């Protein structure tokens, strides 16, 4: 998950360690400064720190993370209703299924030439996982170590029982 914020008139981005590790496993070229800010000495990412945010303030770093679609922008999804989150998840699942079907219909040679489809499929699954994280955050089932500027909206719940004003 990524968070964009303006500090002292300059845009910065906060990115979770898990996203950086996922990025590290991809074939994308990553700016060297990202490595130097995150990987000092031996860096172990596990359940105790995978949701921690790392701050990046260089203009090219902010731009780099803005262009990464598979790293979910919290602000884009935080105010969606449960139904809207579900719809976003369904769209991602449809795309992932289309890629899987396309891949399954390819010959071995075509697969070798289209390895980017595997990464795209994995990224869609990764995005689905983080949509569920946002759902859990909104429903107070999970806490995130957000920076202080982040506001976590409460989920808008449907009433269990509806009161009929006309009934006496």
C-alpha cells in the first residue's frame, strides 16, 4: 500500500515493506536510492514489519511509485463502500482469469515470449490481497502502522433491521 502526502510543500510517498519486497521479486528496474533506504545491511521482512511504511521524498522516487499500479494507493480505495470494494475486486479477478485463460491457450514457445503475463497475473492477485486488507482496516479487524496524517474511515454499514415509520 502506498500513501502520498505533501510535507513542507513537497510531495512524498510512504510505501509498505511488503510492497518493496514484492517489487524486489519483479523484473522491474528499481531506483538505487530505494534499495539504499530499505536494504541497509541484512533486512528481514516478516509479519512483525511487513506493514511498516518507508518514506521516500525524492521526486523520481515519488514518480516511480505513482506509476506502479500493483501497489495499491490507499486514498483511492479508503472511502469506497463495501460494495464498491467488492466490484473493484471482481474487476481484478476477471482480468486475472482472462490472463490465465490466455496463458493456458499458449504454446510453450508463446509462453517463453510472454513471461510478462505471469508477472501481470501475480500483480493482480497481489492487488486483490490488498483490497481485502483495506476492507479489514475499515471494519476494524486489522490495524496498520499508518503515519500520523492518515485518517481511517469507518465502514458504512447497512442496518440489520429497517424501521418502518408507517407501522403503528
